[in-house]
């Protein structure tokens, strides 16, 4: 199964990849196809189908987290000494430190550039505004603002045209990658450049987005690329250091990089570790925890060290630990909160969960529309949407500031004898410098009172500044202003997330939530004047409500609990807020989960990404591995013709192939030792016998001649046998072509076409007596037992006996990338010389092209090469994880999910392989469909049994049918 392209890098749609990887249309009988169509289009399934299920989907590939213990890898392990393992462990710590440093530098670059662009834009606007305000014609200033914003939007969306995966925050993509899904281009250098540079213009251009989410993606890319010591973009960067060039090692570094991105964004190293654990990584261990924490601290320290001078502090004074500054929550004469306030916090958490669920629901509908009509069409439409969004955003903000803004006066202490912290003095530079006085008196009124536009102060300031003001400036914003800001941000941020620009979600949600919390605090203050009994609700630090509101809404959108609690505690530097924040987030998550999932999970589902959760769905115990496995096997033989391998690679899109040997079913029942004989032993090559003959027929290269071992008495007398020493690791009773691209159902057996022929069949074919008019490719079959519910009727006894003659004994599994590498390096041998002449290749050379292996279409294979043989038993993984076909689904799911598998062969007794499971077979949507289908079959069987008993009673014990299956048919 591919990843939206075919595995050779050719541009095909996901649907065409599915077609190329499937078997022929005859692989499913008409009756079975009709039954499946009936089941999948039933009314009940349609009702349960998630929204957006008709969106075109990609076919993703999986990552290889399981080590391939083949001969080259074992040889490489034998060269590792104790010092080698110590060296690798030290280098892991050094590399995560550098990942943290580079992530901090990326955050520094983003923050400095955003500040400069933001300052440049509003300095131009300010000049034009003050030059035209006296004439009452400020429309030119807003047109200038609109033009700059549109220019920045075009630049930001242009980077998405270059690298589409850089759109959005990148958190869903990194979450899928850490789950074991190969998301195309998600960790490439071009993605990092597009993300880091594009987010500059997204934020500075006036979009309601944040730069904190893209920082997580940027840190993950740094973690993926730095330990490779080479660049695919800059070819001259290629250091001979290969220890960490594997999916398993890269996964851990990506986890550390994502945590470093959170630490740099919020100044929360512990929160970054917990974020990577809770929301990102699917595989974790104790040593990774320490390394990730060290990486997060390095990121925070680097950003703090270099950002402090930018903000006017002396170099070396660590006063700016993050991109966002929540300010200091001072208690003064009021406490931060009291015990009875927890009731109010719980109610606010519930409301925040409802608002978050509404936000997610609206964004889901917008995203479905995008996926149908924008993303799947020409990329220019994504750029047009970004321009439309920024035009609407600029227009809405400009009209709101001009028409709906309120001029709020600065007041002296004498104006309010209560001495509350909501009084502002004209000399209060900490707040005065951050206010905006557009459309208010410049020099005060007759009483020399200065004014500021409260709506412009929120909408025209950077979002981080607006959050800080909402947290700490009590009484600075009126209720209508807060209500307008909430609506404008809610609608436009919901529309913007998922558009064709790099965009974060955290900061807009914090602004919306802080506005909601400040609205509650201000409303309670107003009510207190009329109802003094409510004083107990307002006798706390006013910024507490704003913080709780921000936590409740953000928790209602993303549904994070532990990591978000620690991030907010570290950002506010107030451990006293631990319990209220945690309680609020829990309630917001519980309420939001009633209606939908978190927004990141929703986007994963809409993109049809086969993400596997922590546990299997509930009530799946009735399903077994036999129910969910794919019986359409693609396999090769231990010694296979090169032309057969090339044919398989070029005609299928599968990423792995089973290595099997066909065995007579009679031998399985009569000679138990046969299975042990066919079990792979230690790989050691011996001298082959001298005589070796090959088939000389018109059969194409995809049908090489059989090779038998000494255990087969027929091999000595058969003139068409190529003999190989029986001490070979996998005793080869024959060398043959792989199965073809077709398969057929015959009754209760599954048949694979173009399988390995027996010697008698080869003789018959050469003599012209083969079935099917002498077509060896289509006539020779290998049969496997089908799942019980797929078995048909009406098979002739002779045909049934013929189909039940042979089964496939499993030896191992080999990856497409390994096969292509072997072909590229010409690792094969001549038929007349024996397998001992096959060239060797070490593990380092076998994985040299990681992670971008060459395409089989780029490998030159001559006609002479196609007639060569390849010994695959040396390079296959002889000990992959397998499971019995009788295993219950929770066991299958836990094994696949916990071990991070890519393929899971399904076994019957005595090493017989009957199917295979990939992550596409274990997605929740497919499991629910299978469970529903099984329930329908059970109900149909029950109805058939009742009809059978009723007919027997009517006809005196004879119904005309011998069993319920006949009656159902």
C-alpha cells in the first residue's frame, strides 16, 4: 500500500495506487462481491459513517520500527563492541543537545523577523493615518494596510504551493509520523524552510494564527535531519556516519525535536516533554524521557540567551525564556483564587468545552469543503482562499476599530478612591506604550484626560501582547469590546485554521479563551455593584478568570490535559494555578468529547490517515485475526528468478513480500517433520552439486525453473531440476516465479495464480499437456484456506482435492527497498554456478540510500540479468512478529500497536501463512465495518436456522435444504 504516490515515486492518485496494488478483478467472486456491496451500503453503516467519508483519500505507507535481523545486520552487530554502544549512547545525548540549540535558533529567527515585519507594517500605517486623520479621510491608511496584508498572504501561501505539507500547524502530521505513518515530505528541509519562513508572513500579515504550533513541526524536522549527517538537498553534505539512519532512531529524535519546539514556544521544557508523550509520540521509554528533557532545556536556554538582548536586556541575563510572555500574576491584596472558586472554574470549563466543540464542528465542515474542492484541485485556489481570508480579516478589523471601538480614558488614582488595580495613570508606561489611540483624542480633552481605543488595542497589537493585557489589565476593556473581539476571533480563526498557510492554533485559542474569561470577570464586577452578595466571586486576582477561560477554550479545542496543564503553569510561573487549570481542562475535555474529538484528531480522520490509537475499539472481542487479515498475499521464494522480482516490483505497489515455500498438504498431515525441515536455519552457504540443468521453454522470465533439494527423491530423476545443496538456509524444493497479479475464489479455498509449480506440472507443461491450453502462468495454483465467512458452495470433489494439495510455509519477509537495492548492486548469481557465487553486501551498503531508496524503474536490468537467480533467504527478516489466525482482535491490535509493526503475518499450524495485516486493516473505521458485517452474517444465519426449522415442521421434517448456508444462498 502506497503513500499517495506509488512506491517508486511516480505521480499517481491514491485510487490508482490501490488499483495497481490490488489483484485482478477475478480475485473476488461475483457472489462475494455482491454480498460485500450489500453489507457496505446498508442503511446502518451509512448512518455510522463519519462526516467527510466521501473525500478522496491517500494510501499511506508505514515506517519500519522493527529491526530486520537478516544476515548483513547480524554481521554488522558482531562488529559492535562495548565501546561502540557507549559511543552511540554518548552521541545520542550530544545530538539531542544540538537539536535543542538549533530549534532555539529557529525560534529566535522567527520571533525577530515577525517583530520586524509587524513593526514595519504598522509604522507605515501610522504615518499614513496621522497624515490623513485630520482631513477625515483615513481610508487610504486602511487600503495600505490591506495591500501589505495581501502581499504577505501571497508570500506565505506561495511557500505552501512549493511544499503543501507545510500548511497548518504540522502537529497532526508529526503525530501521525510518530505513530508509524510515513507522511510524504513531512521532515524534509524544504518543509522546514517553507514552514519557518511562511509563518513569518502569516503572523505579520494579520492572520489570526500563531507561530507556536509551527515551531513544534520545525523542531521535529530539525530532530529528523540533524542526526543523519547528510542532506538530500545539499548533496555535498554527506558524512560517513550511519548509526542513526533508521526509522527507529529517527523516531526518537523527532520526539525530542517536537518537545524542544514546545519548550521554545512557551518556555516550558517539562511541558514540552509531556506534550511529546501525550499528544505526539506513540512509543516511549525511560531513556528517551531524559534525553528529551535535556533537549527541551537546551532549546529554552538558547532562545533565552539570544532573545534577551533583542528585548533590551543585557546579554547573559536570562529574562525571556519563550516566544510568548504571559506576564507576572501578582497577588497584591487579593489572592489568586480561593477554594469556593473551583465551582465557578468547573462551570467555565464546561462552557469552554461546549465552545471548543462548536469551534471544531464548524472547522470540520470548512475543512471538508476544502478537501473536496480546493486541496484536490489546482494549488492556485489555495492561494486565492488565503488572499480572501486576509481581505475579510482586514476589513472586519478595520470596520470594528473604526465604528465599534470605545475610547477609554486613563484615570488617575484620585478618580477612584478604592485604589483597585484597574486604575491607570498616564505615566504608567508599561500599559501606555501598548495601547493604541486611533480615532480617539490625541491630546486629551479639556480635563487633560488621555484616551485609548480598547478594541484597537487588542486587534492591532500582536496576539501575545493582547493575551498579556487580557490577563493583567483589569477594567481596560468594556463588555461590548470583549464581545466583539470574541466573535471576530472565533469566526475568523475557525476559518483560517487549515487554510493554505503555515498557521498555529494555540495563540488564537488563548486569545479567544482569555477574552471569554475577561468577559466573565468584567460581567461579575458589573453585577457586584447591583448585587453586593456576589462580592465573594470577585475577591480574587482578576486575571485568574482570563487564565481559566483561556485554558478552558484551548482544552475544549485540542482536548489536551496533562501537558497543557504543565505548559500553562510553567508559562505563568505560578504553581498555585495547578489545580484550577487541571480541573478546568478535565471538565472541558469531558464535555467536548460528548460532541466530537479534538481538532488535531479530526484533521487526522479527515485526511484518511490510518492512525492507530492506544487501544482497540470497544466490543471487538468477537473479531479474530482471520476476520481482519488480507488473504491476498504477494510472495516470493527463497531463490527466485531476477526477472520475477522485477516483474513483481513493477506491477505491484506493495512495500513487502513474504518469503515462502509451497509444501504438499499431504506432507503437512502425514510427515510432521516436514515443517521443521522447511524452517530456516543458520545461514551458511555450502558448495552446490556439480550438475545443474535449467528449463528451456517458452515460459517468460517470470516463470523460472524449479530447484529441488536432496530430500525430494523425484529431484534425482527429473531432468528439469536445478539442484541446490540441502544445507542451504532455506531448503529449496524449487525456484519459481512469484504469484501473479490474480487470484480466484474456488469454494472454501483461496487460490493464488502464477504460483510455484511442482516438478510433475513442469513436465506436463513442457510436454504440452498443461491445463488451460498450455499456459503455465495461469494454470498452476496454490490454495489457502479462506476465512470461514468467505467460503462458497458448489465445488466439485475432484477440483476440491486438486486445490487442497499445497500450502505456503512461511520463512520470512523482505522489503521492497531491500529488493531494489539488491537489484541495483547486482546481487544475484548465474543459474549454472550456484548460490555461493552470489556477491555479498553489507548492512551499511544495504541501507545507504535511506530514507529515499531508488525506484525499480531507475534500476537498469538487462535481459541477461533477468535470467539470473537471487538468494533472498540471506536478506529477508527470518524472525518477524507473527500471530495465530485464531487470536482475538485486541491481542492483534496490541501486538501491532505496541511493537510498532509494519506487517503482521497471520499463521496457521506448522508455520503455514494464510494472510497478512497492515495498519490499514486495523483502523477504527474498518474494524467497525467488519464488526457490523459479522453481526449481519450472524443475524442472517439465525434467520436461516429459524426458516429451516419452520420448513421442516411444515414438510414433516424435510425442507429441501441440508444446511442453513444453502438456505441463505
